């Protein structure tokens, strides 16, 4: 049984006087324990809404409807009551957000923002909590942690802020970590470091990671499985290697073709200009795509 | 921080100096003078001149101002023209009542306003939200003295729940130390006196609180709404924190900044605005005395009052700035 099994997730926003927005429209994917799963897609395709729905953090107001199911062990994250969700959040499922500066409370010291999770879920307080927080900062690569604990977010660099947020997210060794574009707001040189940190953390702790990104370079570097989202749907779902070698859906092909040339190692396939035009012809095989239509059966190989 | 406070207090000196010059000139140029108040319309020109001479008002403005300044430096506010008593003595007797009333009103406004504004923001669009937004509009529009009359008519004259006038029941024969009646009662352990003084504060306090309450509800609601859409609130929620931690540490702490500023401004305004409420409840604060002082052109009283209000304003603002930098580490005071 997978760690997280999302079936037919849909989210709609209805506003009076406005057209109803189907931000997420029947998304299904699953995450095995310890696996790194990518959710890829362009801006506005529903990646953030998907992750917020899983965390139960969508605005609780009229007009916001969530459908489908997301089984996490025995609990359906979409239907559990708020009290149980509060216990799950931060302890079993944690999240890292895009903009580290705005995601940290500006008027509360970093230390308090780390220890509050420890107090809430692990019952650690006082000196014990502080020691554990310093250890966490150390693990995410923040030098001089005892001093940093007393500082405020504006006193940290962008990379350090994201590291601090990661420290808070992994504080209770969650089974699942959702990272919503954790590097988009960062400087390019720091992006690689943060990704490496995330990869090492989840590998060492066996935490499963849902990596939300629009950057295929990121996917190529760390994901085991990739789900390509387009307009609120999963248009393609594949293991990393076949996806890059042999994208089935034209949107994926386009996405691969749009990867800028300057990226690292494993993205090499993505850089290949041939993907823009089509799959390379391999001897003994025929093109698959024409056989697919219509109707298009492009989901899940 | 200490340096900041000291510097702000030093800045008070030129401020007061400038203010005193402006006031001095302005007061002297008002039509009429103490002599009219004393003699009425009947006084002969000779009598008027005589009185002005006795009061030293015939001398050049500069010399009058010099005398005033010299006294000020010795913290002497002079003698009231109409009561012939030391202005300082008059103030020490009457100011505490007004300050007590102001503090009561502020406690009511803050204690009700912040929770109400917070709830309205959290339940945006609910009945509570519309009611508090609408209610605060009414609170701002209804004149304070009108509200004071209504409160008095209902709660003291009809229901007899609260006393209708005064600061304390004189038959209690309470001991006076500071002239802050509640404080005196606590200091002398005359609990009944303290309670009675508190009881007398309720209705005028509510009346005076109406406008600041309305403003605090609105500013709190707006401020909380803004903070609610901040990413760090979502982060706090994603950590599974309890509602209490999220409310106090993550929402209110950030939302407090504009609220504190407004509270500072309101408090200064209340002190000088308590006059009408005091009149309705025959509350012997500074109000009635000040009113007479204006009618009588009692220059020393008016000067002294405004100078004290100015000092008070500066102190309240200092308090606001200090709490600002305590709340927000990014606002550093040097
Ligand atoms: N609270 C909301 N009310 C109405 N519409 C919303 C709301 N939140 C998101 N949407 C809509 O849902 C859609 C998906 O948004 P989402 O934030 O998930 O995109 P995304 O894939 O995360 O994009 P990006 O890469 O820019 O972060 C968008 O069209 C957006 O306008
Ligand atoms: S069949 Fe539909 S989904 Fe498939 S390529 Fe054509 S348009 Fe796209
Ligand atoms: Mg997003």
C-alpha cells in the first residue's frame, strides 16, 4: 500500500459574480514510503492548490469545494476533522513553502519558531527544546546555530531562511514532506545547495518527498516518479527515466523542450533539442504517439 | 533603548518651548480678557485698566512671557485668576479624576475592541462581522454626550444599576492621598471606597470609550485581515500548532503594530476630550474647571493645562514607540 494515495482530487473555487475555477480537476497520484515524487507543471496549473488541499490548508470558506480522496495510511486527509489534521500536520506530514522570507514570522525569533513545533508534537520544552533546535539547524547546514536561534528572520540570508524552514519541517521526522517550489525564490547558486540538502535529508531519514516544481532540471536531479500537471489534470505520470527518454504527452514534450540550456548533469536529456521536435527514432521501434489518439490515453504508462 | 528614551525626553524641551510661545501669543489675542469676566459688561474703562495692571497684563508681551517662562522653569504654573489658588494645586485636585476616567475608557475600548475586531476578521462575512462593522460606524457617529445621557437615563435613572453622578459617595468619607480615588481606596485598604469609585467610573467610562472602541474594532479587524493572508500564518498552520499559539504569537503579535499606534493617538485625544462626558455625569475632573477657565480667560490655567496635555502626548507617543520596537525587531530604536 502506498504511503499516500491521491485519487480524483478536485478543487473548485466559486465566487459570487465570477466564473467557477476548477483549479484541480481529478488529479490522481501515489507516493510510496521514502520515494521522491515530482509534481511538475507551469504556473497556475494547480500545484500549490493540490498541496494545500492535502495539508487541509485551503481557505475554509463557502465556495471552496474539495473532492476525491487522499489516503494517508488509514486516514483520508481530505475528510479528516480539523483536530486530527492539527496532529498530523507538522508531525506526519510537513510542508515547505516557496518564499522563505514571507513564510517566516518576522517578529518571532527563529529559535521560537523551531521549538514551537518540538513543543507541540514532541513535548520538548526549555533547554531540551533549545538543544534539539540547535541540532536541527546544524543538520540543515546553518553555521553557529545557537546564535542564529536568537536572531530574527530578517537577520538571516535567503538560503539560511529556507534552511530554517526546512529544519522546522523535518523537526518531527515526518513520513511525508511536501515542498512547494522550495528553490524558486532563491539565488541560482543556492538552489542547488538547498536541493541537495533536501535530497540528503529525505534519503537519510526515509521521508517521502513530494517535490512541486516547474523546473524539469529539479525533477531530473532528484525525483523517482514524475507527474506532469496541466490545467488541473495529471497529463502524464512516469518514472523519471522513461519520462525524459520518451515523453508520451505532447505537453511534456513541450515542457522538456522549454528547459533552458544551462542546467546541470542529469538534465542532459532535457536539453536535447530533439525533444522539441519529437522523440528520437530508435531502431526497431515505432512511434507510439499516433496510436494514442483519439481518445487520448496518455495517463500512466 | 535608554538613549532613545532620553533623547526623546530632551526633544520635549524645544517642543514645549515653541508650543508655549505660540499659545501665549494666541491666548492674548483672543477677544475679551479676564477683566471682562470679572467685571461683566458694566466695568468702566478705568476699572478695567486697573485690573489689567494688577494682573500685569498691561506690560509688553515679551516681559509677560519672560515672567511666565521663569515660573515655568521652577515648575510653577502661577495662580488662577478666577479662583486665586495655585494652578498646580487645582490640577493636582482635578486631573486625577480625568486620568482615571481616561484609563477606564481605554481599558474598556481595548479590552472589548481587540477581541471583537479579531473575531470579526476571523469570521469575515458572518453576522458578528457585519454587526461589529455596523456597530462601530454607529459608535463613531453618535455624539458622546448623547450616548452619555442615554446611558445615564437607562442604567442609573431607570434601572438604578449605577450611580448617576459624581466620583464617589461622599458619605463614605474616604481618605484622600493621590486624588486617584480607586488607587486611594486600594492604598488605604478602604475597599468599599475603591469599589464605589470604580462603580462611578463605569457609565462615564463606557460613554467616553465609544469612539475609541469603534476605531479600535475597525483597525484591529483590518490589521488582522491583512495578517491572515500572510504566508507565515499558513506556515504556522502547516506546523499543526494550536489555535492559541497561532492567534497570539503569529496573528495578534503582527497585527498589534498599527493597533498600538492608534491606541496612543486615541489616549492623548481622550484626555482632552473627556470634558463633555464629565459634564453629563457631574464628574469632578478637569472638564468643568477648564470650561470656566476658557470663559474667564484664565490665562495661567489654560497655559498650564495645555502644557501638561502636551507633555502627556509626548509621553504616550514615547510609550508607543518603545512598545513598537519591543514588538517588532525590525524597528530598531537608536
Ligand atoms: N483562493 C483562491 N481563489 C480562487 N482561485 C484560486 C485560489 N487559489 C488558487 N486559485 C486558482 O487556482 C489555480 C491554480 O493555482 P496554483 O496556485 O495551484 O498554481 P501553481 O501551479 O502553484 O502555480 P505557480 O507555479 O505559479 O505557483 C490558479 O488559476 C489560481 O488562480
Ligand atoms: S489527443 Fe488530446 S491530449 Fe492527446 S495529444 Fe491530442 S489533444 Fe493532447
Ligand atoms: Mg504555486
